[in-house]
C-alpha cells in the first residue's frame, strides 16, 4: 500500500512541476509578445512624430 501512495505522490509532484513549467513558458511567451508589440508602437510613434506637418514637403519650392 505504501508503494502506491509513494507513486501517487511522485506522480502528483511531477504533474505539478510540469504544470508550473508550462505556465512559466506561457508567461515568458506573452511577455515577449508584449515587448515586441510595444517596440512596434514606439517605432510607429517616432515615425509619426518625425513626419512633416500636412501640406509641407508635398512640392519643391524652386524659388527658395
């Protein structure tokens, strides 16, 4: 009877560790995706802020 209890406990511990590892991997993936999206948003924000105002740069002023 003790052998079965030890095996059940070991199986439960292994399952819990596997579940914890899977959760940690999922958190790492979500974090990496979030950081990538944040980098994209920052890049787009920089491009938008650097763009000339509307009406500027549309034509070349040869008299300038």
